[in-house]
């Protein structure tokens, strides 16, 4: 069995819906390929993420660390104004543990990187940035680990290839 961990913000509706969609598609892909996968999605762990209840910061850290220690790979959603601070921490923990980290970065401002008008505007005036910035240390950690993908399908194909290559997912 292979174990995965999906890291993203989980408090806004948009994040929760994206998390559910990513998890659903990946779980379906593994099922279609007769592969055994367990995907941890923190928003499904109500023991520490039911906001009507109480979980201390230590309980949350211990709970998520337990899953990070057991996981084989992590999906890190990089969307938003900044990478979610919890996700950035989880990336650090996962890469330190030697886990494979696959980034999902769907921001449309990535498009048009070859557009000469956008490039010229940036060169002429650094405040006219038509693109999006992500912390380069965090980006580098993800690139060195599993790569960054701009859509769910290419992300899932990369994870599927990793799972098949590692032979961790053959059903007994």
C-alpha cells in the first residue's frame, strides 16, 4: 500500500472543494489502476479539524506529523495569495523526512510566460509583474522532490507513475 498526504488550506469553501476534488480524482485513478492507496486529507480528520470542537496546536502538530511520518508522498497545493503557512511547514517536514512532494499550482497567472509584452513590461518596471511569485526556497524543495504541476490530471499522472515505479502499491 502507498500512503499519500494532501496539504492545502482547509478553512475556506474553495480550498475544501479543491481538496475534495483532488482527493476524489486521485482515489479514482488508483482504483481504476487496481492500486492500493490511502490518501490522508486533513479536513477529513475531524479529531483535530472539527472547528466546533477543541484541538490544541500541539494536538494538531502531533496529528499531522503522525501522518507525515507514515506517508510515501505529499501533494502540496500552492495556490492562493501565498503558499498556505501550514502547507509550507508540511513541505519542510516532508522533504526533511525524504518524502516525495508533488506541487499543484493552478494559478492562471503562470500562463503567457513566453508573451514578450509581459516580459518587456516586467523588465521596464518591476511593479508591472504580470506573473505570480512563490518563495523560491519552497519551490526549489518541491522541484527537487517530485515536481510542480499546473493541473490535476498531470499531477495525478506523475503520482501514478511514481507509485508504479516504486512498486509500493501492488495489492497483496
